[in-house]
C-alpha cells in the first residue's frame, strides 16, 4: 500500500452515512473497515516516507489543521494561524483541513495533491 492509502485506511473519513460519496471510495472504506478498527481521534496526524509529506484530520474534525503555501514553495501547517510570520503578499494559497481529508505534498512531482484528486 502507498502511504496515502495506508492513512486513508487507518484514519478514514466518515463514509457510512454519506450518500454523495462515490461508490468506489465507499467500497474502499467498507473493505478496509473489516481489516482494522479506524482511529476516530481527536487527532491531526502528520506523516512522511521521504516521497510524501502529509497530514490528515480525523473524521470528527475536533483538531484544527491550517496551512499556507508560499510563493517560494514553503508549506506551513499548524493547529493555529500565525505560528510562523508570513507576509500576506507571499502567500499563494491558504486553507484548512476538513474532517477526513488528507493534505499531501509529493516531493517527486513537486506539488500539493488535493484530497479529491488523491482519492479519485
């Protein structure tokens, strides 16, 4: 399994009662729920294997995870805004993790992979 797939398996998004979730993603979570008990948190878990660097928020969303991506490619993620002073003109993108989502940086491709793209 890839690292992102293992994280989806261990800390799944809330899939049981989501009628809008694609069937293939629901099947992934249903299959893996039989293999191991999911972690419900509360947690913001970061992970890396050298190729990927990421973070995932548990499906209850009780821990904040906010991020900035700067013009020079720096990624800053923390539980609170303002941990590192960054001039607003240097920020390309900012956001927050949502319950069950994964924030993923692929160092080989040199880009951030959105949750929806990663899970498609």
